[in-house]
C-alpha cells in the first residue's frame, strides 16, 4: 500500500486521491486552450471548441442564429479573434465558424462517442452566463448520466438525437462548448439542459450532441451549406411483441425501391441495432441527408440486407425558412441582411442555399488540388480501359471529352456528345455508365470547374455497404456536378482518387452507381484495378482491368 501524503492543512491524504486530482487538472489543462468564448453583440453569445489548427470551431446553431455572418471569439490565451460563419445545421443545432488570424490554433481531438458509458467522468468547458469577460472559460465536472438519449423538438426544429446526458452543470452560455472525457478528449457539444420552471437554473440534466454526429456532419458544415438531416421515407412503430416495424412508407422513397415494405421489422440501420422507436430516431438523427447506408430488416422470420439512400427531411426552401434569423436570410441571397463586417468580408459570399458560399469554394479547391496532384499518373488524352468481365468475356471502354464507346460481348454502345447524357443513359441497363465515366475523366483531367456547376457537397461513407455509424466508418470528400441534365456525385479519397460515382439522369430515378477499386496508396498505376457498375438494385457488370501497362491512352 502506498504511503499517505500530508497536505498543507496537516491532513494525510491517500496518494491515489492526489494522483486522480492531478490527472483531472492535467486533462482540463490540455482541453482548455481549445475552448472558445463566443460574443455576438446584442445577440448574446455562448461557447465553442476549436477542431482544426487553421481555426474551424464547432458551436450550436442557436448560438450564431441571430448573429449574422460574423462573431467575435476569445481564447484562454487572452486574445480576441474575428470569426466568420461557415455552415449551419438548424435541425441538429450545430454550426461551424472559422477564427481568423492564425494557422496554429490549439485543437480538441474528437473521441468515439459510442464508447462513452454511463458513469464515465466528464467535464464541460464554456462561457456560462457570458462570465468569461477575461476570456478564461468556466469548468464544470460530473459524470455521464445517460447515453443515446432522444430529446423531442419541443416546439422548435432543434431535434437532439443520440445525445449524451450529463450531470455536469450546463447553463445558458455553455451552449456550443465542448464536453470532454476524463483524459481531455472531445465527446460532445453541449447544447441543451433541463431548467426549473421559475428560472434558468440547471437542475443536473444537461445534454450534449455526440462527437460522432459532429463527425458525420463536419464535411457538410465546412461546405458552407445549410445542412439537412436524413429520413428513411418511412415511419416506424412498436408491435405488440416489442418489435420495431414499418408503420408507413413513401412509395417514392429509395427504401421502397430497395424493397422495404409495411410491417417489416427494422433490425439495424447504419450498423446500429434498432430495438426501440427512439433508437431508430437516434440513428437517423446523426446521419446527413443523401448518405447511403446499410439497412437490415426481418420479414417472415428471414433476414434481408438492403442498401438505402436517405432523403432530406426538408426541401431547401423550407429548410432556409425554418432556419430563420439573419443567417437564413443571407443564405437565400437577400441583399438586405446585416452589413458584413470588414474583418470577414474577404471570407464571406452570399448565395442561395448556403450560409457562406466562400467556404464551399475553399473546400472544392482543396479537393481539386488533391486531384491535380495525381493528374500526371493519368493520360490527358483519350482514356482506354480494357480487360475481362467477371461474368466472362472481354470489354473495352474509350473515353474522351464528351464522347465514349464501350465494347461488350452483348454489343457496342456509343455516347455521341454531352447533349445525350440524360437522353441516352448508355449502355442499356446501366443507368448511364458512359456519361458517368466521361465526367470522371473530365473531373480528373480538367478539374471540377470544367465538369459543370460543381460544388463541394460534403463527406460520405467510402464503403456505404459496410458503414457503421461510429468512428470506424471512413468518410471521403464528395463533389457534386450538374451538367447537361444530369447530376453526378464523386467520392474522392485522401489520395485524390475517385472511389465512387453516382449519376442521376432524372431526380426521380435510380442513379447509375460506379464503385472503383484502386491499388494500395503509393503503388504505381493511374487507373483502377476493377470497377463495379449497377443501376438501382440490379448489378450491371464488374470490370477487371488489364495490368496498368495495358490500360494506356490512345495516342
């Protein structure tokens, strides 16, 4: 047994207690530099937490909602920084701002919030009641009281799903600040608390948006867009025997097209088990609209695995309307919003559908730079892909700027030009494989601005079929292009390689889906090893490329 230590008062204390105290002090000391005090003038303020060295910080939507395009942020180093609004998530109560003036900000590391357990020690860092006039944040400590809590909208669109409940004091002004675990890792963004009816006094029930929800939405938030949450296009209820079953479903939904039907039991969604209606809402609540995720159902005692694309809860116009406040007015392109402060004018651009279009261009150009870095590994003339079909027989594909030809054992198909992208989704049965590949080549050879109207859409799972809604699911950057009547999304990995393409010839139709497999990073070869194409639920073909040396361009 360790000998007791004597403190100044003469009382002997077990060294283990002092060690635990010191560990807590050290964890708080590590986390505090990333804490942000947000001041929004007459609109009040709140808290935030820095996520990147170049100044991106998370906060609550309701903290910045009425502040317009700019806020003032203070750090524990005693300095004030101008910050620009980047992106907002009105439903999930998240927002991103960017602090200006440095590229070496202290940051908080995101933990896997699915590993948080009831009883874990935690602490909140923030600016309750805007007390931090000296820019020194306040600390409150406690334990995790509950996990995977669902909080109803309560008359607003702010829906807290899959959140972490804590007894650490969360008071007005703590909103948007970080919730940290015992070693100083970020596990959530504080946002809601239960208060007594006669005053805004914390009663020991605070709620934090999970770090995994933040991680899932971070790409979309950095895109400068007004983000929306996901719906399956179906509602669920609890059966007499306790199963979670489909109560209603839209026949226009992707889930219906993939085979989901009334009374089907929902077993899991996005890798998370569903045992209650609230658990179903919790999973949907942490997923952005447009993601494709696995859905496991049971029908007549037999398991079925589906891959479904999630729809948006709101139309873009409705979302902007519900967001309200000056930020939403700005996003609709209004010219009568508040004057943009000179300090952030160079990083702010009004455009309909965006909280700040400037940062969409920043992210699009970042992805473009990754594509350009590997452009030399690919021919800039016509591309030729040749090899074997997994089902047997040979194939040959030739791609040019707006034309393409594919030779298959079943025949030859030709794309004559851009005006045929939506009118002729060739080859037959593919949903538009050749237009998808032509746009892929154009994206790589000429860059995003040459493809069409191209935006940075956000991030999405690299492998939707195996994605689990936690830190294990790898996310890739997504560019979205609208050109010649079609819409295409490109998943681009960290190495600058397009790993999947989805192309819609009609917004109400299934997309052509192309999945590309590449050599390991760092190996030679500018072309994929294989390619799978499908249309809706029907596989079209799997293409296995010849050796890289054979997949050369026509000269």
